[in-house]
C-alpha cells in the first residue's frame, strides 16, 4: 500500500511542475498512508528525478522510516495538518505566483469567482513563521481549521489539502486560478465579493460532489 502512496507522491510532484505551480525543487507534496505514516517528497531533488523508491516515509512525529532521501524540510507542516484534519489524505504546498502575490500582501483572496468554493469561502492568510519551522505548521493548521481546504502562508506561498493527494492538487490549481482572476479584476476594477450565503451554498455543493 505504501508503495502505491510513494508512486502517487512521485507522480503528483511532476504534475505540480507541469501545471506551473512551482519551479525546480520548490514546494512539496505528501499523502497519508493506510498505517498513519506520511509519504512526502524528498528535500532538494528536482521533481523529474524523484523515483518511487526515493520517496521518504515518515511517522506523524517526523521520524523517517523508509526511503533513501531526506524528507522535505516542510515535513512539520504536513504532519501538523494531518494531525488536525483526520479526513485529509493529501497535501500540496506550492509557491504559485498569483496566490503568493496575495500572500506577500497579507491579503486573503476574496470570494469573487465561484470556483473558490472548492477551497473555502475565501483563502485566508496564515501569519509569518520561518519555512520548515514547527510554528509554520501550527499556524497553517490553525488557519485551515476545519473550514478551509487551502490557505496562504504569509511572505511564502500556498498550502492546499484534499481527501487524496490528486484532490489536493486540484485545490492548489483552483487556488492559483482564482488568485489570478481576482488579481486581474483588481487591476481593472473593484471586484465585489460574492454573498457569504452563496459561497456557503456552493461550498456544500462542492463538498458533496467531492465525496462522490
Ligand atoms: Zn515553501
């Protein structure tokens, strides 16, 4: 089972690059395994070179139990989120440019395009903490809470979650898309956020849709 999880990590890492959500070795992806360990992308290895057998597996305490390469430096953030969200099975962290633009401004991405509801009624911002720190993990987990499937990391990037790793990638793609649309809209006008009730209704629909 873990072998399939490692293969998924290798595959989705390459997808992250292909979708233009990251460059070189930036960002990281992980999946929760059936025995409550985490298969996560290795540190400092370009995505095209990550083979299934290289993918590190760590415990929820961050101890490496298999894989030849060291795990991503953002492992504490991944495990903090898994601990807080039992239903989350996959996490994508990227530095995608439009979403990161809002992250450096400390501005949440407002709900101006309906697709945002795949991730939340808005995309909130977690306060700054150094990359790779336990504090960053805590802040990200707190900001996601139980209501959001994505948040921004101040001065840094984005984290997206899903029931599976491919689902988390979909969320990361949609966050970058709505960030771009919102950015463009702000450049030529004053986009109004949608009504909270409409966003909540859409969120329920996407939740339902995601489960089937
Ligand atoms: Zn990062």
